């Protein structure tokens, strides 16, 4: 029980932060140098960004909570809801990017999505407990599960980014991505008033 | 009160999360169920009116089958194409209006058997089977089986209940 102290979790968080930055750097090298992208890279980048967000925002909110005990409920809401919304945004962004690029999600992408869902579900359960009962029974479960998900995902992603750097498959080329994104934007902005003004057919 | 609102909000967020997750991994079945639910909330007044119109038309056609008791061949049931032509709507409009309903065949069967129970008061079982559109050699048997499935009672038993003198041996 004493093994899982706050100090232990803080040390883990610090290492995870550095490892995530390293993985993000490696992935950017893969994308820029090899000029290629697939669903796994998209999922990995989004998960790293969401992970970095939670690692940056989490301690700041905890500090804020320590300084202002009067705003306990409000800070709890911001803390847990921030994580849940970040996970939701992560899933949404991965889905949308896959739709725009017309890519089928691979196994790695599915795994990352599952990680998001698991994390959000655990956070919701913990928040429900604190909101309804105001107890701390699930504290250990929450901390260990979230940290284990973060650690395993970061290490796996780091290994994967090394693998991508060494040997990369190329389902889509950069030109195709640009074309797909342009098509998507054209479709979306077709009914935008500016496009009516620009359009020569209307002679406005 | 505030905590209840937050709980509802959390449930909504989690449902949105799972919806996006299932959509992202191309798991069709839960997405279809959730889409149906969303459509129910999104349903416009025109769609609600259209739904009523469709249900009334199916019911009218089912009732018309029981008008002629001198049938020698099974009555023709309404088909989806006929219904769409009569109401001048497309299949998509039909699907959108009836998204929270049973399938067309189930609705038609329900309506036909609703009137069959009434018709048994006045006509014989094999005549009602013909009126319900069950003809041929296996028609009456299928009619009885389906009737029992819906009402948990055979048509002849129901007829005997309506008219107890029929069961009298004297």
C-alpha cells in the first residue's frame, strides 16, 4: 500500500512527460523525413498530445486546489471533466482525421482508441464516486489504473515510433493527404457566404 | 440538483465518447442503435405526421381485406411499393419517419390480425384466413399458428369464446 505514494506517482509522471516528448519528436521526424502518414501515426500523435495536455494541466489544477480549498467542487469538476473532454476530443479527432484521409483504422489505432475509452470511463467512475458519495474508496484504483495506462501506452508508443523510424510502411503519400484535405475544405466551405462572393458564376 | 445535472452531463459525454469510439473502429451495430435514438430526438413534426399517415394507410388496407366475405382466393395484402406509391414518398422518407417502429411486414401483420380477431365474431375460421391473405393448402394452418403466436389462443377457441353455443353438442 505504501509503495503507491504521491511521490512515486509524481516521479512516474515526470519520466512519462520526457518519454512522451521524445516519442513525439521521433514521430515528427518520421512524418517529415519519410513524408508518409497512416492511421497509427495519427492515433499516436493525438494520444501523445492528449497525454502531454493532461501531464501539464493535471499538476497545475492540483496546485490550484491546494491553494483554494473553498472551491473544492468547482476544481474537481474542472479536473475530471478536463480529462474526460480531452479523451473525447482525442477520439473525435482521430475519427475525423481518418475520415478525411479515407484511412481504415489499424490495430494500433484501435488500441489507442480503446485506451482513451478506458481512461475516460475510469475517470468518470471516480468522479461519480466523489460527486455522489464524496468518499475515497476508489483513489488507489484510479491512480494505479490511470498511471499504468499512461506508462504502458507511452512505452508502447515509444517502441512503435522507433519501429516507424527504422522501417515504415507507406499506405498514403503526402500529395494525396493535401488533396484530400483540400477536397474536404472545399466541400465544407461551399455554402459559406464568402465562397458565393468569390464564385464567378454568380457574378456578384 | 446541481449534482444531478452534472451526472446527466457525464452520462451524455460518456455516450458521445462510446458513440465516437464505435464509429471510429467501424463497429456498426451499436452505432446503428445510437443513430436510431438520435433520430428519435431529432424527429420533426412533419415526420411525426408522416408516421401517423403511414400507420393509418396500413390499417385501412388491412381493414379493406375483410370487406368481402365471399372470397375464394386469399385477399391481396398491401406491399411496401404500393404504400409508397399511394403516399407519394420515397423509401428514405419512409425509413426516416418509421425509424422507431417495427418493420413494414411486422406492422402489416399486426394490423391484419387485429381485424382478424374482430372478423372471427362473424365469419368462419377458414374464411377469415382467406381474408387475412392466407390461402392454399397450408394457409389455414399458418394462419392458426400465427394467430396463436400473437394472441396465445387458437382462432377456433376464440370463436368458441365469442359464441359458446357453437361448442354445445346438442
